[in-house]
């Protein structure tokens, strides 16, 4: 599940930024709001998994920024940069 969750968060942020409608900072604010508002009692805000989610959000947002700059699909760019993980 953790690998899927990491991919989910990264892909979400990459697509948000790649759309060109949100900056990296705006996308990360959206991700932060998601973490704060999470109803999952096993994943409290600022808990370990929440911090991992926010890191994966940051990775995805930065990859989305690069994908936008290079005119490439965010999912393709993300997969090209996973390096065997």
C-alpha cells in the first residue's frame, strides 16, 4: 500500500502543477489542506505517514513543474524519474 500511496500523492501533485493552473506552492497548499483535513485516525496530521505524504506531494509537484517546462506528460515524466523504485 505504501508504494501505491507514494505514487498517488506524487501523481496527483504532478498533474495539478502540469495542468498549468496551479504553481508548485499552490499545489502544496492543496496537499497540506488534504493532510490537515484527513479523517484517517491512523494517519494524523504531522504523524510519520502524513509527513511522508507531504514529501511525496513535493516530489510530484517539482516533477510536474519540470514536465510543464519540458512539454511532456506528467505521468511519463514521473515514471522516467522513479529510478527503479
